[in-house]
């Protein structure tokens, strides 16, 4: 019987890429929605945890989708986080927060660690 980790190694790379870009789009859309469309925040620490979790998953998918391009993926995600914060300030209904960018970076670091603990090793398909 195969383990989940064993099955992950057989997923074609384009699946990882599709998942990564779909999640990038979802994060951008949710980040720019008016606050009225989002669930109420219980505490500000939960907001930072959501940022960290979202960017951890983005980092894992990005690093698995584009092996050997860790620098480009992580720098791109950091830039994405910064652009989202700037775009939120420009919307008029959201507020950018540089602490969110820090939470994104913490999540990316966690994602980087997780990605290299269980990285798919199959050749590109």
C-alpha cells in the first residue's frame, strides 16, 4: 500500500503548477475583496496566521511546481505579498499592513522548510 508521500511523487508537475497559479489567483481575489464579503475577524493574530498559512501553502506548491527555481519563486511570492498590500491601500475599502507582509514572509519560510522535507522527485512531465 502506497503512502500519501509516495503518491505525491507521482503527481505530474503540471498539476502542481495549476494548483499554484489557481491559489495565487484566489489569494489575490480574496485579498482585494471588500471587507463586507469576508468573515469577521475574531482577533488580529488570526489574520496574521491566515497570511502565514496562505503563503506557506503557496511556497510549497510553487517550490514543487518549479524545482530548481526556489529563489525566483520565493522572491516572486514576496513581491506578490507587497503588491497585494499596496493594492489594498489603493482600493479605498481595504487597508494594507506591512505586518501582513512579515506574516507572509514567515509563512514562506515555513513553506520552504516543508517543501524540502517532502519534495516530489519525479521528472518533469
